């Protein structure tokens, strides 16, 4: 890792601001950038400024280790750490806690090789995690931040920036719609994953399902859950789904949510823990796309993060009990339908 902690590659006054860069926004959210690669810092600063963000600081990762770093975070912190050591992981973990406490947004990019370590230390804030992202993927992530904060992308006159700005605005609108779909209990907004009113859950929704009552009381009795399917059957289904890519374009059948549910269902029965890296591979889509799906499914109550009891720096992904119930009932219904055809 480079040790020179330059404030801002094009800064002329030594203040660490974007003033010397020529296009730092006077209004809008403040952003700090930490990356060892100088060209990447400049690129990230360009995209942030184009989105109307004010670049307050840009330096290498060594600055994250500086105990004299200000305790108050800006609105957004961008960190690029493709290869990360123990000291940097500890610093990233502290940053995660501070972001959670102060309501700051974190956008962290890493490599597939470091994904599990980085994911393991980001458990407090609502971090957007990218894996070897393209510039377009970074812009999409910035658009999601803008959508969450209600900021609009400011217009620039440069022709070569117009497409980037339009893309950011469109992504902001899409991100808002996705967040509305995955919101819980927000008026009449429906969840993108409709498993929460399945038979077998005691509650108001079950009152319409003619479930048995408990001995004269008004308490509904939870129906017994069928067992999860044989993992060999699930693995066979996964192999069959993967086989299609030998004959057809893989993108035609991309269904990362279902592929991850199948993988986690088999793993649950096999008593195998699934890392976030392994789950990204099982999804069949690029890692950054898979991470967005994992976030959506976690928000929807399908997936949950489980810390490793023997190593707090590691974390795994599992099905929630409700998701396991839904998968068990799905396969039971599938088996019943198949039996009726015999």
C-alpha cells in the first residue's frame, strides 16, 4: 500500500478540498475518498463532482489509519480496498461503526479475494459493497446514495458528462422504486418478495386461512412445517439450471434470488455455512449484482447475516426461519403436485 497520504491529487492549496480540481460543487453532499491508486481517486472525484457532491478530501488508505483523522464523517465516504491487511480491516471496522452512529453513507469497493474479510467487518452501517466495479457500477452506486438522500444530480454543460448525469438520475429513480418495493409496513407498498403471508404463521394474516384453534382459546396454532427437501435433489436442480448455459445465453435465465435460495436451502440441510463469496458465485451473476440482491433479500427478511463465533472477522449468510419455511412448503407442494400426476 502506498504510504504517501496526499490530500487531493489536483489540490493546489493543501486543504484537501476539491477547490484546486476546478469543479468541486459548492452545494450538495460532502464526500471523502480513500484509495491507493491515484488515477482511481481522480476518477472517483470526477464522478462524485459530476453528481453534485462536494469532494472534501481525497487520500490513500493510510489516512484511514491516522488517529488524528476528524471524528465527524462527511455525508458519504468512498473507500477502495482491493487488497487489505489486518490494520486496514480494523480501521474499516471503526469507520463502519462511526458511519452507523453518524448516519453517514459508506461505499466500499474490494476484490473477490478480499470480499469475505471486508464483508465481515462491515456489520453496523448500511454499506454499499462493490466487487471490482466498473466506472458505470460506481455511478449507479452514487445514484442510489442520491436517491436515499433526496439530492438531484446537477446539470453540467460539458457534452461528455451529459450521459453520465442522465444515467445517474435514471438510476436514482429506479433505486427509489426498488426501496419502496422492499419497504416493510409502509402503507400499501408491497414487498418484492411475497412470502410473509404464507400458511403456517400465527397472526392476523392467518385468520383467513382456517387454521386450527387451541382448545377453546382464540390463539391460532402454527401448522407444522414440512421438512426441507433432500439436499441431493436441490443440488440436482441447481446443476440442471446451470446446464442451460451450455446451450443458451446465460443472461436469458439469470435469476440470482432463486439460485441463492436453492444454494442456501441445500446448505441448511447439509449443515454447511455459506460465505458471501460462495453465495455470489452461486447466484450466477456478477458479484456486485449479487451483493445488491443479497441486500434486497436481507431487507425483505429472506436472508440473514450470521457472525462466525470463532472468528468475529468472518460472517456467513443463511436463510431466515421464515424463508426456510417458505422453501419447505414450496417443495412439499411441488412433491404433492408431482404425485398427483402419477
